[in-house]
């Protein structure tokens, strides 16, 4: 049977505790009933006396389960004449009760438990064990909080409700990254391992339906995660999907919701200069002759409409009145309005899920079907998804369990490529001017200046070329330039478990995971991209086209990728219990093979209607027009195939004495030929050990006000795998050396016979506690970790002759770095008010720090300023500092002329060539970490009768970010504006009230560079965010007898509600310091159980 663990999936204060289920199919399972003893009873709420439905009752001896119905009633069959029943339900404290075949009908009252921090059981992906027996650090995700959120993805729902897990955002050139307890590696994959239904998930996790998730547990320390070996160094997220359950009547569930998002706030991004001041800058540049070379260049570079009007007036083509009228017409335009009206819209997401489940004593099934239809904020962008999740559990023999499952996800994403092309372009790659208009007064599409001078473009058809104008709105409305990505993912699961005599059981598991991605970008013959390519490669004589190299038609870019992963596992488990002694152990072997292939190509002269294209010559160099440069036609061809194979052995054991002393051991051995020439380097043993003492169960323990007090200690090793390095020399084959024309090899990785695996040792100490009546429960954990043999850089002797093709230096990667880190995790749950009105609170707080303790290579100090924070994917380790740190140049204010000043040997200076080239770390300001040092969430749940209100707040702090500001070199050359221009120094004395330098002409790049990298632009990133709010109303058949559903929950949800507080006073969200921040989302929906 596929391992799983229980996490609540409905609001904690609700009486109906049945897991929400959804999806449509019929399933029939019949089985013979064995003659056994049956007991029955009824469950009620200890405070209100109302029935508790959906509670799970588990027999301790066999694991057999039953569920209470809407009246709280249950029946369960004993395998013998006596047993212990474990009762668990969302929002209630777990109970154990001894029963016998002669027990009368039971009437049991469950005590409300408020917000449970974790599940009754936890899963490592190899086994499910009771939380009270776990020595390691497990963070169970509160399923009531998880399910109160509405999204199409699983991982995004975890933010602010998962201890130790942080979402890192706001770093230029990087996407959102997850980390658990800080950084454990440098250049290897730093993301947590994601496990779905007992196996690592190799595909796109965003394709899974979040409504199919039963529970999520985060493994944070070595004792919890070391069984996953070299892939567990960054922590593990264990996801269990909803599953079949025996002895459960037919249940049908339906979830439907509609989400509507506000239009994006295009006025937020500070990197925009409004029309009036932008024209002032252009006027100044024109007056100083900045554009003169553009007017005479044979390359026909683009100039803005305002500059064009000034030039045409200067040459006498326009009178002053005519030019003035044109200028006045431009002054009233604002590109942001144009974009908002024509390119963006309200986000609309629809999500539906239908499920069916049921089971007898011998067979059970679970089936769900989901459908998502989302229209994003950019016009023309949308995605659709269909998901199927099934599981069948059979018990054909008393000791044999067979589990099979099929998961299928199909998604189609559609994008319009117009918005990314909204720029002036040209040789300089200029941004679009802020007074651009996309439509005329009647709503007809208007052309913008794109890549070439307006007069040159307008005359193109008269010279035999294709229309060279770019009309963005026309392209958008007609779908001239679009992209499509189709992703199909399938998972086939099979498990066979046989319970052997004397507590032994044997399991075989297999999973086949297959992902197929097909994508295309189509620029039709009418698109600007296709017309531009045809004209660029036209054969032109005396300014007139005499022929075309490229066929007149569209351009189709295609790419395909396939992933096939085979996972197999054989496992032997043992459970023993006698008197004071309990022992649980497992051992097994794993095999995994992952094959990834991909290819891409480009077709010219493409016609979607006819399904045809034309061949071109990609080897000849052609003279392009009007630049005169020689270029080849690109076919964008690629072909990649990668195969990874792994074999591992693992073992785990836990011993409990008197139910209050626990000892655990775990070990794993991974092997790969990536590492070492010697046999002992090819494999790595990773292990952990832990102890737990339930102090509250000691005879001498008498603290009635603190009935729960437990201590935990663990130590062990996790690992990490960096596949960019190997023990053997590797090289890339190329066919055409630019000097000799012969095939050649480029060395990617020089040999390293001593290459070893990365290892991270972690110590964890925790205390779990609970006050009387569970008024306050929680845990406090401290951890310390030390990474050794971390992959880093070191310089080879010049005599080696090796040149790194990425850095063009003699550095290579190997075991040249060490790390350390430490921190604390705090989890607190409180029941503040009980009764008809209840109020519960959850607080999560984590603090983490990491440090590079050794690094062999000496990076240029100046790199730390630009990339020390991880910008653009770079990692610049600095010994004695965090992996990601914020560094800046010392700031000495503005001088009396508005020039930015720094320090040279302790003296105020404007010598920018020296200031921009620091020679030592002492020449920099270390502002602090670039990633949060502390973070967490604060959740409150209020309920009154059938109403419930959930409010979630998240926070981050102890880190810094660099804000953008004006850069005059970029403003003049690339039209990159910034609102700080309006705050610039303009007259003597302004240096006392502003830090924005004066505008000088010509721009001094070194001056701009110093200001951009100075400490004055570094801000504290601390903030508190109102993450989301959920208001729900639940109706049950217990309240409304004629209700056609067992229960129905109506809810309203709001997300991305904004910051409650931020440390910076510039109005910037540190998670989104530039660009378009996430829009506010408002959702309405229902969840019904039939």
C-alpha cells in the first residue's frame, strides 16, 4: 500500500471532518466479509455535544480504519477479541481507547484541539510513523490553512504556513527560490527534494492539482531526511496525494471557485520617467547634438517621435507651428495608460474538482477529475489544465495489500509575444518612449517606432520591401505572434505489501513517471518578426530590393522534451511490541533511472494553413540590410539526451521503551560514477541518530499546568549531488573551428581523481510542550549544520594549460569549499477562546544564518558589489560571510555640484576609476544578508457557529535589497528612466536634502556606476504582509435536515492584499522592488460533500 500520513484537510473548527473530495467516475468493488467481531459507537464534540463526522478510527494491531458518519456513528471489525482504537480528527485531540469484543456501544467525546501544528502521523516517504515517536524535525503543514488558500499550484500555498520554509524573491535575474533552513550548497541544486507518493518527483510540480493533496510534511533535519541520502541536503518536502480507504461508504465531493484579479498596477515600477521630464531630457540631448550620428547613420537607427519632430523642424521639413502642434499632441500621452487599456486585463481563473471514493473491507477506490481555465493579466495569455487522479486498493488475502494508481495531467499554456517586443530596439536596444500611443482616437491600431527610423520604415514598400511597421495592437488582436506549450505528465504507481508472520512485512513499489512537453512560437507571415527577418536578409541594390534570401512567410520555432523516470524499491519492515518494548525497523534497496531528451528547430516560410515550410541555406553568410553586417540564418537546432542511473541501500530503526524513551537510527548508501576514481569515493554513507524523551510520562512528573513536555536530540549527515563535475575529464565536441575549420573538443571538466560527495552534518535539539487543555502547544528547535567538501572553485597552475570556458580563467570546480549554518524554528499554537465563538492562533518563527567558512578561490572584490546578492544567477562566495550577501561602495553624500562622493583611503573623493575598483573587502560596505535571516507566519482563525474567518500574515526580516535609481548613461543611451530623476540635485544646497546626483552632459559612466553600487541605494527589506483572508459559511445536514449534501461550504477569499509594514520608506515591496507586483485576487467558491 502506498505510504501516506494524515493531515487535516478541512477547517479545524468544523464539525464535519471528512476530507474534501472531488471527481467523476463510477467504481464498483465487491469483497467477501470475514467473520470478525464488530464494535460500534458514536463520537461527539466534548464542548457542544454535536456529532463529529469524518473522524478516522484506526486499529493499532492491523492498521484497519473506519470513518464516523454524519451522525458521528461508526462501526469497526476487530481481528481478534481485543485491540486498541486510535481516534483522530481534524480540530480534535487524538485519543486511544482499549476495546474488546464484549464492549458495549461506545459514546466518546472528543476534545477540540484548536490548530494542530502537525499531523497525528508523519511520513518520510518510506514509512508513516506516529508523531509522538518521531525524534527528527518534521514540519506538518496545517491542512486547514493549506486548503483555505486558492491557487492552481501546490508549492505557493505553503508560504507563511510552513516552519523553516522560506520563499526567496526580489533578486534581479532570479526566479522565486525555496530554501529550508538556509543554504547547504553553493553550485549544486539548492532546492529542496520534492517527494510525491513515496518517490522523488522529476516532472513539473506546478502541473499537479493542489486539490488532490492529502498532506504535506517538510523534513528539516538529518534524522528526518537522511534516509533520502545525497538528495536531502536541502531538506525534503513530502507530498501525499489523496488515497483510497477501506470500509468507507460512497462519498462524492465537488469543489468549484472563481477568482478575479485586479488589473496590474503599471504605475508601481519606479523605472519609468513620465512624458514631460522625459521630453526635457530629449530636448537637452538634441540641443547638445546627441542624436546627430543617428540622423546620418546608414544603419537607420530609430529616434523617438519627439526627437524626429525636432529634427524635421531643424532641417526645415516642418515649420515651428507644425512641429509644436505635433509636440503638444505627444505631451498628453502616457504609455502606462495605453498598456493598461490595450495590453492588460483582469485576471480570471476558474477551478473545478469532482471526486468519488468508497470502499469495502476488501477493496477501495478514489477517483478525482479536475479542470482549470485561467486567463492571466496579459491579454492573449491563458492556460488550461485537466487532471486525473485515481487509486485502487485491494486486499484479496488477509495479509496481502495491492495498490495501484494513475495520475494524468495535461496542460496547455498560450502566450502572446507582443508585450515583450514593446521597445524601440535598434542597435542600442532602447526602451519604448513614455508617450507612445498604441491606438488612435477611434481605437485603430497605431504604429510605434521599432528598430529603424520612421522615414526609412515608411518608405520600405516603395523600395520593394515588405511593410516594416510594427503595430502592437494589431498583432495582439490578430494573434500574429504567439506561443504554445503543451505538457502531458503521467504517473503509474504499483505497490505490493505482504504482512509476514512475527511482525515482518515485505513491500515492492514501482513508479513510472513520463512527461512530454511540446512547444512552439509562431510568427505568422503578417507578424513584425517575420517581415523584419525577410527585409533584413533582402538583397538590396541602390536602396531597392532585388531579391529575398528568406521566403515570404511565417517563422515557426519548435521544441520538444521528454522525461522518463523509472523508480523501484524493495523494502522489508519489522514491527515488534511486547510489554515496555517497541521496535520498528526497515531496510531495502532502490533503483532509479531518469532519461531526459530534448530537441529544437526553426522553420522558415511557414504556413499554418497549408502546413508547409521552405528550406533555407544556414551555412552562407549574408549581408543584412540596412546594417551591412554579415550573418547566417539560424535554424535553432539542438539535440540533447541525458541518462542518470542511481542505486541505493537504506535502513531505518526506532526503538521505544515504556512509551517515553525513543532512539532512532537511519542510514543510506548512494553510489555514482560521477565521483572519484577510487571505489571508496564512488559511494557515500549517510546516517543519522536521534533520541527522544517524553518527560511528561515520567512517574515523577507532576506539572498539571504543563501536561506535555518532550525533548529531542538528533545528529547525522545529509548530502548533495552536483552533476556539473565528474572525476573524469569531459569535453564538448564542436564541428567547425573558427580558425582551422576542423572538428575540435573544448574541455568542460578537467580530471579530478579525488572528487568527493558534498556532505552536511546537522545537529538538532528540540522541545515539544503543551499547556493544560491544549491552550498553548508548540515546539522550539535549535539546529547547527556544517557542510564539508562543498563544490567550489580553485585555480589550477598556469602550467596545466586549462582555461575555464565560462570564466576564461584557470579556475576549476572541486571540493574546495566549506559552509556552516545555524538557526531556530519556533511553532506555537493557542486556543484563545472556546465556546460558540472560538479563536485560535498559529505563530511560526524561523531564524537562520549561513557562512562560507572556507573557499579556495579568490574572487575579484568588485564582483561582490554586483553579484554578491546572487543577481542574475551568480554566486560569489566570500569567506567569513553568508553565501548571499549585500555589498556596496561607501557613500559620502553629494558635493556642492551634485556629484556622488565616496571614500578613497578614508578621504572623500570623486575619483570614480578608483572608487569603482575596490582592492580589498575592507573597501566595501557589507550591509548584511541578501536573504531573510528571520521569517514566519501569524495565522488567526475565528469562528462563530457556521461562520469562519481565517487571516494569514507573513513576515520576513534581517536582510537587505538594492533599489533602482537614475542612471544617466542608461537614460541617455537606452531610455531607461527612473522616478528618482524628479528628486535629483538641481541647485546648490540640494545636496542637503537629496542623495540623487545631478544630471550632467555628457553622462559619465563611472559616476553612474558608483552611484548605482553605493550604500545609499541599499535598503532594509524587513516587511510584514497581509497574505490572505478567507471567510466561509458551512451548512451541514445536522443543521438543515433537507439539505441534499452532507455538508456544503461557501467561501470568499482574498490574496495578495499588500504590506502592513515595511522598513524602507520608498514605497517599495522588497519581494518585488521592480516590475509588476502580483495583483490582488478575489475568489468565491463552494465545497460540497454528497
